[in-house]
C-alpha cells in the first residue's frame, strides 16, 4: 500500500520529484518465502528499477523511476512509511494494511486507530501534512468518513487516506 500511495502522490501536479518508502522485512518475507516481490510489483505499475544507487544491502531496498519521478525504498525504522512533498510541503504517512474482505469483529477499527495513533507521534513541523493511510474498503471508508469529522482528528490535522488496489487514493485532496 505504501508504494501505491507514493506513486499516487508523485502523480499529482505539484508533487516533488522523489518519495521515500519504508518497507520492513516482515512485509516481504516470511522465513525464506518471498510473499511480496517489490521489483515485480513496481514494474507492474510502470516503474523501472534504477541499478545505481542501491540503498542499503538487502533486496528490499533500492530506487525506482517513472518519467522524472523517483521512489526510494529503504528499511530504516522510525520514519514515515511514505515521505514526499507536494507544493513544497512535506507529506509524512503511516500506512497500515488490513483485510480487504470484511471479517467478524471489525478489525478495521483497531487498524485505523493504530494508524492515527502512530501518525500522531511523528516528529513533524507545523507545515507538514500528516496522513494515516489504510486500504480502501467499505468498512474503512465508513470509519474514515466518520472519524475525519471528529474534533480531535480535525484539531490534530491528520488526514485519513484510503488507498485502493487500483492506485487511486481518497481523502488526500490538494
């Protein structure tokens, strides 16, 4: 989801030329089994891997280019999952994956709560745009629509973005 969000932000008219995306090992491998091939995914959405420079030593890091835009994938903890700029303002996003099919017990509430809580703790400046991003599903959409109107969410200025598998993003209008 973070790669889709970064690609979306970079597709916007006034975006900067680069986004960084943090991907941890648990997102791509379980034991020795590869569960998510970043290179194949990026190629599938129109991004080509840049051989130089490579960032870090493991396979999940690197840089990808599409036209004049670059996405740098790294595994450094403690940063936003996606960091980019739009109109000269920094965007810092926390992305939380969740189930795409509704399950009993409404896990979406816990996932969005975690995303908001983690986004609230980012070390940001007053001009930064802080985002909590979750999958675009009917359950997340209902929560996002309600929670965007909550007084403390508004006061904190955290935007709730819904990222679809198609690459579209709702709730992140500029």
